[in-house]
C-alpha cells in the first residue's frame, strides 16, 4: 500500500439514488491499485475534477466497510454547491474522476483485547458510524481497555 496520498483516474462503477438530494457511488478499482485503495473505517476520499476551467476538490467519507467489497461514498446536494449538485444530478456510471487514495486517521484501532476509537482529525462529524460498529463487531474483544 502506498503511504503518500496520490490521485488516480477512476471510473464510477455504480451510482445509486439514496434520496431526492443524495447519491452514493462506487469506483472501479483496477487490480493493480487495489492495495492503494485499501481503507480503514473513518477514512475519506478526495475527488478532483475541472469545472468551468477551474480545478475543484471535495472530500467525502467512505461509507462502506472494508469487507464490503466496494469503495462507496455518498454525496448530498448543498445549496449553491457546484460539485455536489453536479455529482447528484449529472454524474453517471462510467464517468471518470481523479480519486485520491484514502486518507484520514480518525478510526477504530483493533487489538487482540478490544477495539478503541482514535482521532487526529476533525472527521468525526462526517464519518458514518456504521463503519465503526462493523469494525468493532468483527474485532475480538476480551473486555474494556483504557486508552490514554
């Protein structure tokens, strides 16, 4: 797995309408990049595209679990949000975007005794709790552990 975040051009594999103002999408990860896109609960992806001649970057929390077999994010339309509105209304399967390898260090640390939360970034409010619960459920635990 690459340690320095890098952009790769990826195709949108699946786009699902989650609500009238939100979509979730997955990316087709080429076999040669699978290790680079391995992620932990709490990480996020930065997407990059050009809109009206300007480079635009937006970051979205990964909302699938590491064992789900997909890399999924959700995009909700924001009033006046050029990227979110374009993604929710115009983006389709087969379109390509520059997608940075997963970043962020808010997550679950699992050990042989118990899982614990760790954070060094302000990603908490955007991280889907279900990814943490899944990681904790799948981790062996022998009781509570003190985190210092």
